[in-house]
């Protein structure tokens, strides 16, 4: 990766506040800003680092000349030129950048190093977008540039100087770009567009695909007080050690890679919150003493669920709850959804060892037969039956397999829709599975290609949030059918699905959800301690 640093500003506000160093040499924990940035770049696959400084900063020029000897294997190119703005500095640097991807930052930008590494990795592996820009919801800037972001795709739709109340993020001043962006920079200079924020707007106007990458916090060192804030941020300790439990491959039918991927990306985003994470397989989780007070998990094995419930009873924080995971097994889920009036197909829970009751024939003659005791592991665990005789044969096979109960759902004609959600966040995503070739066992073909029957997405989200509440899960997904009148029937609800079609968008929200639960439990614990102290 090629890196570029804009360090040509005069740092006038710092000078007015009697900070004695030129801005690039201002120290954070004894390390000059320019050295900190260059070191971080070298640790993140740097093939070259290109810096522009102004002509007055002789001290900075001398410092960089000495610094070049520390990294003889990677070019550190220093360009000396006074420029009227950061965009002009970028323009001067761009003349020397190879026709490859690059990352541009201002010298006074302070961020978490692990977060930055994940950002660079994401950009290096991204072949769809023309740029990826760091954004943050931490707003501590005199003149922030607000960024309009699509919450599902993280596509950047625009930039504005004033918030209209809808923008969650501001620009973080770190730009990963492709050569396409340089061509637009050259046009901007020709057309008299000189401010960096106007250049960013021009990227959108010219149709470039830009993606936002959220950072927990980014600080610009513009004032003397910012130096203190930056040191506190850089020195912030690891919050807490937490455990993460992966899903056993047996419980990821046809989705082993997808389940592993959402877990991995979630771990990376949790690290941005400064959590130290110990990862366990389900077998390791079952057989080891778990000392961490917080466990986030994708577990499905009955032994794992039992241990999660035990640890939860002992006071540990478990996400998703072991009891919630058990509630999502077919029989329990069906009973809970029906009892709480969540729109669901007409259903019956039957014993596989008994003849089918008369009520079965009153459904509609076509059924979905599902094992009642657990989640679906094999294709036969969810089977379509065109008549009662077929349903009886399937249930008989369940009995031979040792499955004691089955759930019969009526078949509903209409559009099949899949959804993903994360409780207490803004994330909710739905899609037609045939548009993404998303399927576990291929049964989606029974309903055929969706015709786009109109329905109320907010109504679906409301039903899902209610279902998540009563089932006791925070991270969820499932399926519903939209009938010809736009009516919604939830036919399946799962704890922590693969988020295969939107994992990169979902993972930050999963991490946010976990962090919020940990933070809230911490506050409750502190209040409890205060109450106990006052009661003595």
C-alpha cells in the first residue's frame, strides 16, 4: 500500500496557544505526530510513504531526513512546498504516487492502530469501490464534514457542512482511494475547486463509488487541549477480556464458511472497542473453565447451550442467551410465537410416535414438516409435504431417527423474504433469497420466484423486534412469506444467522450491540455496588 501524508499546514492555532513545536513534531506520549503516523504505515504493508511539508518547517525537514535512515527498505519520499490548502498539498503529492491504490491522511490525525489495520485490510480486499473513507460518530471538531451513509450498504451518498439531524457520521480525514480519484482531483484543480470537502463532493458528483468505514473515535490535533485528549485516547486501557464461541461445523449446514466469516468480522469490530477476545470452538468451550465474564457466541450444540445457561445463571453476560438459543428450536419457537400472537402459519406440534390428530387435515392439505426438538441440521429436518400421506411418512422417518416431536406448518403461497436484525440498533435487512442465490437446503424453490408483492417493511421490523424480545435473542434472522394481500407470516426465526448477504454491514452493529450490553451491565453493577454501600 502506498501512503501519503499532508504535513504542510502551519498549525496556526497551536502557535497561538504557545505550543513550541511545529505541528508535525508535536508529541503524543513522547512520539512526534509525523513519526507515529509513518510507523503505523510501515506496520501496515507500506510500499512507499510520501510526505509534503512547507518550506518554513526546516526543523521538520531535518527530522524527516534523519528518519529516512530508520527505514532503508521502504521509500520515505519528502516533498517541500508551501501550499494554500490541504487539497493543494494532495495535488502536489499525487504527482508522485504510483497508479495504484493509496491511503492519504493529515499529519494530525489520531486513531486506534488495530482499527486502522482493519480499515486498510478492508480496502486492499475491496474490488468493488473506488474509495473507502474513514468516518466516525465521535464529533469533536469545530467544522465537521457530515457524511451521508446508507445504513445497509455503507455507501456514501453525500457530504454536507451542516447536519440535518440524519447523518450519524463525520469525515475522519483518512482517505483510501484509487487512481480514478486522482483524475478527478486534476479536474478540480483545473476548474478552480480547491477545498478538500468540495473535492469529496465532486467524487460523488462524478459517480465514483465510495464506501464509509466507521471508526470508534478519531481525534484531530488542532489545539493544545487536543494533545491531552489524544494521549488519553492512545493510553486508554483494554476494557475487558471476553470470550467468543464459534459454531460447530455440524450446525452450519451448507454455511460453514459464512458462519465463520461473520464471527471473524465481528471479532475484528469488537477489537475496535478495545476488548481482548479469547476464541473457543464449541468443544473447547464445553471442556474448559471459562474465566471471562462476558461470552458472545454462535453455539448450537446442546452441551454448549446447557453450559451457556449454567454460566448465565452464575451471573455471566451471555449473548445470545443460552435460553434464547434454546427458544429458537422449532417446537419452542412455534409455541412461543403463537402464544404471543406473532403472525405465524397455522401450526401443530405432534408426537412422532402417535397417529396424526384430526386437526392436521383442517390446515390446508400442504404442509411443512419440521423436526421439533432442535435446529435444522439435515435437509430432511425441514421437508415439504404435498398431502397428509406424505406428511405421515416424513414423521414416521423422524420417529426412526429418534426425533420425538414434529412441527407441522401450513404452506403459504406468496413471496419468500429473508431478514436479518440486531436488537437495539438501527440494523435491519431484508431480501429475496433468489436474488443472492442464498439457500441452505434449496426449499425456497417451492414458493417460486418472488413477484415483489408490496408489504410494510416497518411492520415486518416491528414483528421481528417483538419476536426477538419474547424469544430472548439480540442477534437474529429468519424467513417470512408475504401473501397476495401483503400480509406477513414469520415462518422461521433463528439465533445469530450467517448474515451472508450483508455480513460486512452487519458486523459493526453486532459489535455495537455486544458493547452496549456490556456497558449497560457495567452501569447496573456499579449502581448495585453504590446501593449496597449506602445500605451499610
